[in-house]
C-alpha cells in the first residue's frame, strides 16, 4: 500500500523536528529527507552556511551529500559549472529521453520535470554510476568485468522478480514500448 500524503507529511514533520535546532526553521518539508540523510558533520556545515547567508539550500545539500567536508565558502559561492553538474545534466537528459521512449505521449517538458524529480533520484544515481562504470579504465580487466557483469545480472533478476510479482507493472511493460523479456541466463 502506498503512503498517503498526510502520513508522508507527518513523517516529514517528525524528521524536521529531529534536525538540529539551527536547521529546523530553514528547511522546507520537501527538502527534509535529503537534509536528514546528511551526516551530522554535513548538517553542521549546512547550518553554518545558512547562518552565513546561504539561499540555495537544495544545491548545498546535494554538494554536502557528495562531499560532507565541503567548505562553507564553497557552499555559499559554488563554481558556476561544477564537475558534478555536467554529468547530472547529461543524465537528466538521458532519463528524459528514456521516459519519452517508455511513454511516447508524454510532452518533453513533463519528461524533463519527471527526470529531475525526487521520485527519479534513484534512477539518476544509477545512471551516474553506469556512466562511471563504462568510463572506467579497468572495465576490460577480466575480474572487474566478471564481477560487474554478475552484479548487473543480479540487479536485473531482482527487478524482473518485482515485475513478475506485480501485475500492474507486468501490464505496464506489456502495453509499453520498452521491450521486456524475462531473463533466464542462469536456468
């Protein structure tokens, strides 16, 4: 059963109340999960940056998630185009393209908004990890390739198990344009 908005809001409120006092009055409910997921050191850095005048909290939270030791100066005045932004933009465009492939009737602007939404965060992280994996200099090493391939196959099996056991997902795949063929490589 999916969580109702009211129960989600109550959970967010509890998370907000559990944050350090210096953060509670500055963090919106939509950002509370991300801030609560930061390390205590990163939360302290965020509170200090807010006291120093930080306005773009989501961007700072993302930077602290990547590097909890980011200086307050870097949080206040991030580079105009950081190294993490370019792949993120590429990944978001890639996800928007894939969303449009899966749901061709969806307008591009909606696909881009969905690709950038909280619900797609795990997909963005996965796509970024795949980009790093495919760019690795060690990919052609036999033991690295074997382990990575095994991990991918395990992930695929687990995803397929969720699809097989969820009638609504099976129906979505059967009606969609994305090909789905259950994987039987180990049988």
